[in-house]
């Protein structure tokens, strides 16, 4: 059968809501747990709910016994369950090795009017326990009606990554703020707006604890009729290329964005992660090409944030490395716009990972330094600490260094760097078409001139950047002279 062929028979998709998610408050209630198999996990789960658990197990193992010692609300009776044990319970869970045991328990629970679940025996369950995300008081349950628990777990993983850990504090704050809001004379419509703004805020800033100020600010925003609490700008490191290298925080910011401004070094895969409804604006400004000026970008950031938009400014690699982030930060602060930075994997680290090398090495590389070989006027800066680059124990990563590579090499040779010092060019590090050119500080320039790369490139200089497994014949002994011919 071809992979894309449909299945022969129509799939039995349920025509009804497969199960109704209800959230059962068990705190202080009595739950019965009857176990003849491995009931540890169920005991832990029930205990987490705050229930008083009567646990029946004829032959409890060591682990179950030790759990009973740790859990004050877990009451172990070392005998099999009897129908009388079920009377008055709020919930019953059975973990049994055989269907016959499950069936008997199920019948007895029904006779006592107690909702029952027998683990892994769907025929003897009134309810399923789905995959759970616990940010109590926020609880998310995911069910596939027993069809694919692994899928439910995978979905849980995704949602879990997406939800800030601190969101629980915001949910808890809502419980405190609700009566307080009631005490304020607000129309039903404004109250609703307060809660909409609250929800946005909790998702946007769920990483930090809610503050007193937040309540007042949300009331104010609801009264002012803004659609967002306030506009904001997040400078987000988009990594060197491979979209999988962005952080969870970056992903969350992209999911929340109203507007995304991105450079032309940003992989399309990263931009695709932004909220579908977000406006995406390219603001590429690669050197030597007609492009958006930095001033225009800054003005745009300020305007959008003032309109109340949540703006994500995607910057290649890490925003703090050769990204002129300070200019944007200063302007946003001056305009009183809340700004946040989400770090990213800088190109040098992405390249090191794809080269499978360590940037530090006990004897070969005692120091790592990132420099740029591109001054304001596009030429090689004159004020680089040349001695530090010539240091045989240093590893230097040069950003924006292709166009000035020849000048850089000449200068370093003149400053006394060992001409045999390995030098490597990595173009489009971590992209599928990453390309490397190995050489020495004396030879690299001529090799690079031949290919004239047009993607973003790093020049890496230092002993750790030697080509791995070079055989004696292929190593270029005359490298040292190449620049002088
Ligand atoms: N903030 C970025 C750097 C911006 S400066 C970071 O942290 O990576 C732009 C320069 O970064 C490019 O000229 C190039 O030298 C380097 N660069 C960015 N992405 C790169 C990549 N995938 N491969 C090689 N070099 C890259």
C-alpha cells in the first residue's frame, strides 16, 4: 500500500463527545484504592489530590509500605478489599492483574454508587484519568478516550513547554483579585475586559510573580479600553539558523506576538513559529545592501508598542552579540516601553556544536573571544587588541569578517601570529547548507576568495579549529606563504 493511500475502512470516529472532562475536587474526601498489581503511581496521584485514601492490598510490597509511611493520608489495610469498604467513598480506583478482579470491584463500586476506574481495564471504568499538567490551581487534563495514551503524553509535553511555570501564581492571584474587583464599581463589560487583559498578561508574563501593581494596572487598562494591558517589545534571540535552537521562552514570545520584526538572517522556520495572526515585517539590514536603517527600525518598534502591540524583535543568534541591541534598548527605555530580552544561541556556539568541538580546551584554548572585523565604515577596525588574537592559547571567533579577511590576516601576520595557526570559515552555521573552508591564517583568505560566500560567515582562528583527520599529503605545507605571493 502506498503511504498516502487512505485506510481501507472508514475509521470509527466517535459521533459523541468521547468523554466529558470534569474536574473532581477530592481534597478531604475518602477515596478507595484497591491494589493487587502495581498501585504506586495511582497512590501518589490520589494523594496529590488531598484525598484521604483507604488502600487495600493483601500483600503490599516494600515500596507501597514505604509510601504509606511518607504519605500521611494514605491508610494501608493489608488485606483484600470487601464490598463494605466502598460504602460512602467519593471515588474508587482499582489496580488488578486480572479481568475477573476488575469486574468484581467495578460491580461492587456500582452497587455502592461510587464512580470507579480500573487501571488498564477500559471495560470496567466509569471515567478515565488522562494525561495531566499540574499548575494548580490550573489543571489541564488530556484524554484520547484510551485510544492513544502516548499521543496524550506527547501533547502534554508540548503544552507543558508552552505554559510558563509561574502561571499557577497568576491563577492563584485571580482567586484573590476576584472579590477585590467585585468591590470596585465597574460595569459587567469592563469587568470582562479586566479578565481578558488578565489572561493575556498571565500568559505573557507568567514567568514572574504577579504584583500588587498588576491589579491596579489591569483595572486602569480595562477602564481605558485598551485591547492589551500595555504594548511591549521583546528582543528575541532567534539562534544561528536551525529553528530548533530557539529557546522555550522565545517560542512563547512568538506565540504571543502581535507583530514580529525580523532580520534577513532569520530562518523561515523560526518566523513560522510566530502566532498565525501576527503581522510579520522583514527589516533586514545586512551590510552592503539597500536596507532598513536602524533608526527606522527603532521608530517602528516605538510606534507599534505605543499602539499597544506586543512586538517581538527577532534578532539572529543572541541579541547581545553584535546586534546593536543597546541602541534599541535605549530608545525603548526612553519611550517608557516595557522591554525584555530573550537570549539566543549565538552563531559561534552554533558553529562549535556543528563542528563538534569544544571552544575551550585545557591546553589549546584557554580563552574564547568574539570580535568583529567590521568597523562602522566597513573596514577592518584599527583598535582590535591584536596581541590577544595572536595569543596561541586563544580561540577567536570573528563576526562579519569575510570582507576584511585579507586585511585581518595581513595585520595578524604583521603582528607576529604564527602563520600556521589554523583558521576556518563557517558559512551558514547550523543551516542545512552549512559550508566550511579549512586553512591557516595565512591561506584562508585565498581559499575563501575563490568561493566568495554570500551567506553569513564566521572566521574562527586558533589551534582548536584545525581540520580534523588531515592526512600528511593533503595538509598544505606552503600555506604560510600564500598571502605573500
Ligand atoms: N547576534 C548575532 C550576530 C549578528 S552580526 C549572533 O549572536 O550570532 C551578523 C554576523 O553574525 C554575520 O555577519 C556572521 O558573521 C555571523 N552569523 C550569524 N549567523 C551566522 C551563521 N548561521 N553562520 C555563520 N555566521 C553567522
